[in-house]
């Protein structure tokens, strides 16, 4: 029986509708909308598209956007000063410093300067620490989106074997932490993993995030596994994920397509994080 195709667009649309309702309720309670600030340094075309998409999505759900753009030759101190101003601005609840930044800047350093209470990307050391400790905080958007999709297809994570291919700070590590929190038994694979296909074949849930087109083949996948594809690779004939979709769909129970799978969930969870950050901030203010 062919796999169920997990429609990330439909799930993301539902999340966005929920966020829009939450924004409306927040405005009714506090008299202003949540605010999301984006920082784009330089003229990288892909980054410009990503930032424009985030601002457009914010406007569609009623979040106020603050769009900051600096030239590629801006000094790192200018970006630091901007982040500090946004940290102190009560109208800004979420801050994104779009990566990559120009070569003369340290993207990890700049991201780490964002107030953890406004870290809607979930990338600061404090956010990572709160996740590792199982404490309340803002979670990385793409892993959070994956968890929603797994719930959508009724994946039973407690006691299940989950394999994550990729150990990046942006996705692999926070993904593993969220799966652990759901009581899955988690293995993180990487370029030094021995017998990668054999490890993957043990997985009840297999998540690929390596940036190698169609690397995961049919014989890597346990029959009935749920397969989540994070990859987005440009080929001569279009976009492809890290999973050989057509052949893997013949053995998996459910699988995300590329595009239209996990990608839409990232922005939806960013919007949700912004409202969450706004409510946490309002709660702290009321407690003072």
C-alpha cells in the first residue's frame, strides 16, 4: 500500500489560521499586535526571498512587521547595535537575524545576542539549553513543525526508534531533543556514521536533513516507517529532497513531499512562536 503523503501546506494553513485567531485575541487583550523584526544584512537573493516571505506571512495573520536591511559592507557593530535596540523595544516580540551574514561577520555571535525571550528562531544558547533541560522556551521552528506533522499522521513516538540524519545546530540537534522529550529512542547520524543504511533501517521514524539529493533509498527504510524529508536540493529538472520519494513512498507508511512538506511548517511555526513570545513577555510584565 503506498504511503500517505503528508500535506504540509494544508497543516500549515491550519496553524496560520490558529495564529491569526490568537493574534486577534492578543490585540483585544493588550491593545496592540505582536511584533516581528527581521534583520537582513547584504543582498543575498535567497535570503531576501526568505525575509520577504516571513514579513508577508506576518502581515497576513496580523503580526506587525519591522523590516531592517543593512548593506553588505555594514560594520558588525552596526548589526549589534540594531539587535540591542530591538531587544529593548517593547513593540518587538520576535527577532530574526537572517543567516548567512557577510563573511566579515560572525552569524553565531550575532544570533546569540538576541534576547532569548525574543528568539523566535530558537537558536540562542539559552534557547538550546532550555530545550535540552525540558524547560519552557522558544523552540526551533522547523523541528517544531516536524513534530506537528508527526502528530498529524498519528505517529506513535513513545518507545519508538527515531533516526535523524544530520547533526546541525539549526535542525538535527533540536529535532533529536524534541523527539527525546516525546519519549522516543533517538539516534543521530552524520558523515562518520558506520553502516548508515543499516541504522536507518531500524527507524520507525526516519528524518533526513543532510542536503544530498535523493540519498535515502528504498532499501534504507523499514516497511511502515514514517519518513520526514527536510532536504531542499535544486536539480536540473527541479527541486528534490534528501529522500528518493517515489521509491521510498512504496514502503513507508507516511512521507513528506518536497516541496510542500516540511517547508510551509517552518514559517507557520515562526508565526506561532512570535505570538507565544508576545504572551510570555506580557505575562512577565504583569508579574512585575
